[in-house]
C-alpha cells in the first residue's frame, strides 16, 4: 500500500493569518465582530467584517455558513485541540491527528475563500497573499505532509501569476478556483494566462465547490435552500463549460480537478455535452474513461456513492476522494481510510487508487520526505 492522500481537507482562517497582511493594508484586515446569542443568528454569532460586509451570514436572503471565525459560541464550544487542528495554528497537532486517521498527506483548501469576498482588487490581493503565506509557513512546519492549493487574486491576472509562482516554490500543489468567479465562467479567455502559467508550473486547476458568484448566492436562503444552488453545483457548471468549449484540448498538459461536488452528476453532464458535440465528435463510445484520461480530468467522489458504477464513466484512474477534514459537518468523512477499506464492493486495487495513487497524479505529489527536502 502506497502513500495515503486525503485529496480534500480545509483550514479555518484565524486572526493570526491576517497579521501577515502587508503593512499598508493592515488597517483593512478582517476583524471579528460578535453579537448576542439571542438574535436570529443564534450561536453562530461571530463574523469577519471585511470591506463592510460580514462573513458568514448565517440567516436570511443571501445567507451562507462557515466554520470561521472560531469565536462564535457554536465554534468556540469545540475542544481546543479541534480548533488548533482546523486553524492549523498547531501543525504538529494536525499531523498527529492524521497519524491516527492513517493519512500520510493532506491537500488543504480554504474556508473563507469558498465565498466571493470582495470587489476591491487591491484588498483581494492583500487577503489572498496573507492566506498563501500562512499556508506556505504551515507546509514548512509539516515535513512536507500538509500541502495546499494557492488562492489567486483573480481580479488581477498579473498578481495571480506572481502568487502562483511563489506558491509553487512553497509547497502548493494546485490552484484554487470556484466553478464561477464573479460573473465569469471558467471557459472565459480572461483566465487563459492563469491556465498557461499553471501548465508551465505543472500545477492543476482545482475547481472546488464555492459560492463564487454573488448573483447566485444572493438569490437563496440557507434555511430553505442549503448550499446546493449557490455552492455545490458550480463545479458542475465549470465541467460543462470547460469540456463543451474544448479548454482541456487548448491546454494539453494541464490537469483539472473537480472537488467536493460528488461525482454522480457525471453521467448526466456527459450526456448533455455529448448531445451538443456529437456532430463534432468524439464518437459516443469515446465518452468514457479514455475521455477523462486524455483530457486529464479528475473527479472527487464521496465515500457513500456508487463508486464501481461511476468508474465505468470516469475510469479507475481519474477518481479521487477526500474527507473534508476540518469542516465538522455531515459531509465530513473523518474515517475516510477505514470507510473505503471497509467497502466490500471496492476491489483492493481500486481502493488503493482512490486513497492515494490518483491524487498523487493529479497533484504531482512526491513522498513527504522528498517533498520537504
């Protein structure tokens, strides 16, 4: 059995992270605001104040929930070790927890930046730069076991290229995207310089669930709609747009991952795109594992999905899996390794690919001792 890779985990941004903001932007850093617990927000009563807006917004139209900041009554009731692990203010504690879970390497995604944070390009640069520097400090303290995805300030392409370059030098193994970025879909030529740079640096584009389109977010109420409309389906949009518009063919060395949106949508979206492209080709028989392999498309499934069925479409080599470690919600699968190993319908070879081999290929991972050297 090779290296076990948890392909999707999270950090909860802490106040310590914002101390890394450039001095000129320090006065605009996110600050924690707390309200009484007898409002409509209940125990979710602490928020980041950023650019005049609050994150999260737990109730009402345009609402969304996050585990950051940890100062809310709901989050602060968790154990100190839980908070230190998910904020990664204590990297060694997180590594010990990984050892208990049988995981060699975690790939870490943001929490706050699952949301569209600001229209101000300069503030976005400052916030993402602080985040990326925090994460490369985490990597430096982790013996190469805590890897991360760079959050680029996509409102400024030149600044994004600079962040990506530095992130690659400091342990990043992917570039974080949401399925839409503001009003732009991911097939927009605006992003092509980022894709070109990612390809040159051998970094994949990692399309994670996230509410990147404020127009969608503001239409829904979390209490009634959950996160499906504004957050979960955006990677599905991105997959359709990228494939239908031949973006993988345009960048023949670039890998794409679609993370935390499950995988059971794949047969439907393939059908939709195939009907559009059937006059162009490929043949219907080619819309299977070879399509994902040739276009370097990796899909994150969940531990309770019908994985053998999905493998007929995606192929055994292009399915990955993550635990959502750190988010402490119903989607988290803390005992991911034990759960996958315990499934009688998964041959050992497929389980090995899910738990390590495929993610190592997506993220171009080396063994931790080599990665830290």
